[in-house]
C-alpha cells in the first residue's frame, strides 16, 4: 500500500505504484486536465513520474511558478521541433529557461531572418495544436551519444559525451522530435498555447569566442494570454524609457566605440551624477561613515592575498611597470583593509565604518555590455564596516533600515530581500560560513522583512543579502548588498586589540546601497522616463520671456532663483513663446516660468509644471517656497 500525502494534509492510498497524473485524476477531472507536473518529496517531476513509495505530492498547474517554468522549458523544445521541421539541416544545441521566457541556440548554414522567425512561430502553433504527447525515456550515456550522432546532431552528442560515463541521460520526444533534457515537461504540446518569438542574436558555442557563432532565438511563454500581453506592453514601455535613448534626447551622456563600456558624461548628465553622489555623501556623514580614497592600481601580490587573483583574475584589467605586475581594482575592499591596517586599532574604535565613491574596472565581455547597466568602468557607493562578531547583527539591522530610507527618497518603495549563501568556489571554513549566513538571516528576522534564500549565490569570500527594487513598470533591479566576510581580514592581516588586550581579527561587512552609480542613474532615468523629480533634475527651472521688453526682469528672476540654490536655464531667444515652451517641455523640465508684460509689471511669474500643468500666476517668493518644500520632501 502506497500513501500519497497532499498539501492540505489529506492522504490517498494506492495498491500499486501510481503516476502523478493518476493521482491528479483520482482527485478530480479538472485537476487532471490542469496538471502540468508534480512536486514529489520536493522534486519537480513529469506527470508520468511513477510514485512507488510513500511520498508527499503537490500537483503543479499553470497557477504555480514552477508550472510557468515547465511551460517555458517545454516551449523551448517546441521551438527546436519547429526549426527542425522547417530547416532539417539545422543542428540544435541548448535551450534553457530565462527570466520571462527561453532561448534556443542553433547552428545553421545561413543567418535566420525576421521572416524565418514568423514562419517558425507559425509552425510552433501548428505543432502545439496537434496536442502530441511528450514522452520521456532514459538511456545509458554512450547509447545516447550514438543516437544523436546517428541523426547528425553533433552538438548534442558533444554535450552528452561530457557527462560521466556511468550516468544515464533522459530524452524527451514529441512527434518526430527527440531532445536531450533533464525535464520536466508538459504532458503534451497542447498545453503550450501562449508564446511569442522575440528576437534573434548571436552566441558562441559554450560561450567561448574561439568556437562557432551560433544563432540564438529568444522567446517568451506564459500561462495566460493577458499575462503575455501585459509583459509585451511592459517591454514597449521599457523601450520608450531606454536610458540610452533618453541620454541622447536629454543631452546627458553618450557612448562611443573608442571607449567600450565607458561613459562620456555631458554637463547635464554630470549634474545629475553630482546630485546622486552628494546625497549619498550626506548619508555617509549622517550615519557614522568616514569617507576614504584608495588607489586605483594595486600590486598583484595584494590581489593574491585577498583571493581575487585566484577567483576573479579573468575579470581584472592588468598592467606591468618596472617588472612588477599590477591590477586595476575591480572592487575597493583590499584598499580599505590597507587603510584599516595603517594603524593599531582598538575594540573601542569598532564598529569602524569606511565609505568611498570608489571607481572600479572590470573586464566584462563586450557582448554583455549594455549602456549604463553593464559597463567596464563604474563607481560604487562602497563601504566597509569593521566590527566584532557581537556587532554584526546590529550593524546589519541598521544598514537595512538605512537602505530603506535611501530607496524611499529616490522613489522606490518595493524592496525584495534575498540571502545568497555559499558558492562552490569560495574561501574560508564551513564553520565561518555558518556564522556569516546565520548572522544575515537573523538580521532580516529582527528587521521583520520577508526574504528568500538563494543557494550558492554568495560571493567567494562571504554570503550576502541582496536588495532588489521594483521600478515603475514592474521590472526588478538588484542594487544594494551587505556581505559578511570572516576571511579577507585574516588573509590581509587585519587585527584589533580586544578588551582583554589580545589581538583579534575583525569581521568585515562589505556594503553598498546604490551599487554602481552609473547603473543606478540609468535605473532612475528609466524609472522616471527621464522626467526626474525636482531635487534630481539637472535643470530644474526654465525662465522664458515673451518679448525683449521682459528680458531684464526675466534675468532678475533667474538670478534670484539661482541664489536660492536652484538650477536654472534662462531663455531670452527671439523665438515664439509657444516654440520655447514646447522645446523645454521635450527636455522634461520640472518647471517652466513664462514672463510677459503683466508679470513684469506686477512682479510675478506665470508657472507651468511638467506635463503642461498651468499653476497660474504667483509671486516669486511663493514659487520659491513651493520649490524648496518639493526639494526637501523629495516629492
């Protein structure tokens, strides 16, 4: 007798082994029809999976996140099936699930075209309507290699050949198409109803530029049509908000081939940068941080001691001088440790908080560069807290509270918390990793925020809390982080004199709130679609005259506003006022002041807020009070 325990606490008994699909059918016809997969004792499996012992079972449908992942993975295979139907000579390689969709890489004799993409999507729909069953079989590794070689799928054969010889592999078949996959998959192609192919791209086989360039087809798939429509609408909105496009339109910055992954800041863009940096500098000052500055280039020996050379060398820019090897810093922590080590420290000084707007460089692959979101040169609002083990919890709790306030000031109120635990490639003992992970989890428990665990996603030197923001159109951006590091201070010889006069190694907390300032500014631009709040806007107010007769008064008003600390652009051009208003409105300025004879004679100004909102006529002092309140409250 086999007992199957369901999520509601009920149990079902069966005289013989039973599949997930059969259990679903025993519960009800509706659930049997909706079942996409099952979770047996925590593992997601096909509905054909045979339960042969007492087990816990959850039936997965398209209402579950795992169900949507199964749909996307199965749709990737449907894509490969359609490509093979239309282009029999194409070879299939890999096709994983990604955020909001999937991709599949192909080797083919000519580039695919947009017209090919349309034909492939049409063929996918035809194959889905056939509602062909998806079946799984397991073969010994070598037998699977021989099979794929026999059908000319050399990439698949190469993948399987890299699997240990004593392991079996699973193959999934739908109609005339068979593919290598761990699964699980939907029970039949008819479950795949909502999908769309998005774009074509290039990708090297196994990510190695020495290998063949493959063709990557990206797609998206959803449980419901309205969900896909909402996603596609979000993408349309994201296109309008693209910081690269707005950067040119608003004259903030530009990129060029002579400096890949690096930014040329224009005056308005650098003004925006300064608003962000000066705000964060005040955050440092108000929260007990001492601002420091460490060198850009450090000797290789220091990077070896810190562990970066062994674990991060491929991402570092290196150079030589006088037979010595150096690296351009990819992060600031070793430099801060040298500042800590420059004097004998006492426990009375701890926690010691250093902050730096540290410029870093990382040798990112050219194909991964993306505007300000992925660059080779960037500045972190970086900080390191040196503390005792007893102080970790309080420091982490205080940091999370501070981070919340900063995000609110920038207009982000929806924060997601994740604890990233030890990766396979790491430094330090398991005992120290246990302490570090437990401290981070305890800090979020005390703060009262819900969190997720991200296994294996920690840095090589310590676990971390990742703080992810949701923007105005629902996209997620991982920004802040705090990491507990027991290892690097010891590796670099950091010590303090404890209360009992013994020397001890401090704990080092690596923390950043914005992360990369470049990336965060790109996020701000996209979040606000370029219409930045008053306190951040590079130009806050434009003062326009209607004719030459108001030029002197307009100059006086602009000068007055500048003295009050506002960033003002005075426009006295001999152009029609409607033209000038339209031109400054396109620049998304928060306020436009129009001055005619009536305003000049009454000592007032006519005020327009962004979005062509007419605020009427008011005295300059009243406008100043309004502007100051808006800046102070960061409304």
